[in-house]
C-alpha cells in the first residue's frame, strides 16, 4: 500500500526513531566504550585505545572464553541430537494429538529458565533423583552429588535450552513437503540417503535457527553457573556480569567482551542465511506461492522469539494453507 | 519393522517429556512437603504460608506485577504500530527498519542489558522503576511485532478493499475492520510480553538499581543459596501462572476469525 496519510508517515518516523534510540545508539555506545580507557570515577575516559581487546588475549581470559565456548557448543550439540528426532516425531504425530504434544513443549519454553534451572537442583544434588537412579541401576554404591561441577552447568544449559531447539526444528519439519520424501524413496534412495540429501537440507533453516537460539544464551545465561556450578563452568556471561558488578567496574572490558559476542551473533546469522539458500535450492520444485511463504516463515524462525510464536500452535504458518494453496480457509 | 520403530519413537518422545517435566514436578511436590528436606514427610501448606508472610517476596511480586502490566501494555501499543507499519506499507528504508527489529530480537539479552545501562548512566536517569520500564518495553516490543506480523500477513486484503470501496477512510477501515481482526493476536502479544517481563533476569539485573526490587531478581538472589521449600512454593505459583498465560495466549491465537 502506498503511504500518503500523514499519520502513517508519522508512525514510520516513530518506528525509525525508536530503533535509533533503543537499538542503534546503545550498541554504538557499547562499541565505542570498548575502545575507551576505564576510569575509577566516571567509568570511562574517552581516550581511544585497543588495550581492552589486548587484555582479552591474556591466557586467563582465553581459558574462560574457550571453556564457555566448549560448554555452549556441547550444550547445543546435546540439544540438537536430542531435539531433532523429537521434533521430527512430533511434527509427524497425528493431527489430533499434535497441538497438545506441542503445548507441552511450549509451556517449558515460556517458563522462567531461572526457575527451571533451580528445579534441577533436586535432581542433581547429593542423594538427588539422579543419584538414586544410579544406585537403583547399581552403577554406584553410595549417594553421589552432581552439583557444583561443569557437568551440572552443562546439564543445566541443555535442560533449559532444549525447547528452543525443538520448536524451530518442529516448524521446519512441519513445513517439509512429504512428496519430496516419497519422490526420493520412489527413485530408490534408502532412508539414510533420503535423510542426508532431502530432509536435512530442507530442515537446515530450522536447525540453524535452533542453534542460534540455544548457542547464544548458552554463552550468556550467567545464573546457570551461579545456581548449579558453584563457581565452576563459568560462562562468558559471568565474565561480562563481573566487569559491571565488581567493586571497581571495568566497563570497557565488559563492552569489548560483548562486542565479541555480537560478532559471534552476526556470524551465526550469516550461517542462517546460508542454510536458507541450501534449503530453497532443494525445494525449487515448490511453486512460487509456497516459496514466498517459506521465505516469510523461515524468516520468522530466525528470530529467537519466533519459536515462541510458531510454537504457539504453529498457527502462523498453517500446514493447511500450504497444502490447499492459499485458496480457502487459511486466509479467512 | 515400521511398527517397531514407531514404538521406539514414542518411547523416546516420552523420555524427553519426562526429562523436561520431572524437575518441575519434583519442585511442585516438595512445595507441599511437611519437612524441609527432599524426603516426603506429609502434606502441608506451611511453605506457602511462609512465602506469603515474607514481605520482601510479596513486595517484589507486587512490583513485578505492576512493572509487567505497564511494560507489556506499552510494548503492545508500540509493537502493534510497528508491525502494521512494517507489513502493510511500502516505503523507503523499510528493509532497514525490518532488519533493525530483527537484530533487536536476536541480540543477546545481556548485551541489551549492559548497553541500556550505559545509556541510562550517561544520560543520568537514576536506576529504578523508570529504567526497568524502559528496558522491559524495549525487550518486549519485538515479541509483539513478530506475533502480529504473522497475523497481519494473513489478513484478507479484500476485506479492507471492500471497506474502502464502501466509502470508509483509511482510518475508519483500520478501526472497524483491521483492528477487530487483529485483536486476538494483540491480546496474545500482551500476554507473552507479560510473561517475558515477569521472567526476565538478564536485563533487569543490570538496570534494576536498589530502590525497586522485582520478583525474578529476588528469586535469583534466593536460589543462589540452594533449595529452600518456600522457593519451591514460589516456583510452583510462577509455573502455574505461566501455564495459565500460555494457554490463554494459545487460545487467542487459535480462535478462528470470521
């Protein structure tokens, strides 16, 4: 629609100003401060320096960085390996039960991850449920505690982030055109080949957005090590938090770490864009309408909040609409 | 063969659900426990009584409710306008604005938290309710935008065109046709914003200040000390609240428009 209405123009302007004030300026300042000198009294002094980044190549930071990276990558891998088959089964479940099964994933998705982290203590603590289970299986003879270890942090991250992996993958499996799988089978591909050459590339955007949604928080959820790690398994998030809370705050160091985090994010977004390309190459035989819809919906999946939305019954991109073209009821 | 793998698949899914819900169920059960420790000694509501008698918790909960209602209402207003502008109108720079919203939604919460903190301190807004409100509105608005965008894209343009043909102005068409059609999605956006605001730790931690304590941060400082039965009670209440809100939002988004 063309815009001539002055009110609409005003709104457009308001949106632009909003983004400038709340997205552009804060991030710009963060970037700027990462090049400034720290100061005891006014937090920063506007003297250009690369010192903050140099401080990040010290061995102590590199240890924190690689540990945190390892935890986040492992947690993401656990979520992917556990979540993919689950999402696939869920998306192929009968239409009668699917909304309810999905709802059971949407609920933990929206539940405070702090509370979910806390809930894990009962499982992991000395004589907790996991310990009892191991005793029952005769894998251990005495109560064990899993708390206050890197392992606890890893379980905590995987546990809290699992729904964030499941929902975007679910959305992309649900959109998957089953005719393509049939075609691959008809042409003689075994199930492994079908998976590798058809299913995997087509669900790549879901996988990629799931990984973005899990990986970034897994680097930053500082309360998980606070609650479960007891000083072990520190994340990049804890390091950033510390720079702002220690008696003499070090904003520039925190800002430099955050800038690195933002760079990681941008890399992942590029990866996501690439996965979209892979997926659309494979589904060229879709008609134009489907393509457009796929673009719109995969766009949604990239947004961390989107699973919250597609999770909400995945009603935003109804399958019916895809199957029936955009002909009938989906539009009304 | 197919049957067997299907059974295995269901068994696997069941295990995932157990993994997901067991810890929460355990917390709920022990919130009704008589004893202090993780051994069942009998049903009792004393931890709930203890929790409700805790002034700090109640105060923080009231603060949080007030903040969440204000923030999600503002976020819903801004978010609705943004979603409409970004989906229904073509203009120069639209892609840039779209990209801006997109980046805002995927940027890590902690980065949003510290960058807002830096701005607040630089322009000397004292940390407290105002800074929390601004931050939560910034956090929630993109959620409302994406919730609504899906709905707006599915909106039947013919209905709007019909209204215009029948002589409605753009504003009239909006108020009488578009708005009622979008109302369920707008309400869902509000509910989801409310949940987000009630749960946020990562951003609030930095912009909270000392005068206005909110519930998630109260819980944060409590859980660092380990399991306590009154936190079990509080967690149970928060969980039940989330379930109700999600169900309501789900219902609103599902409602068929006519």
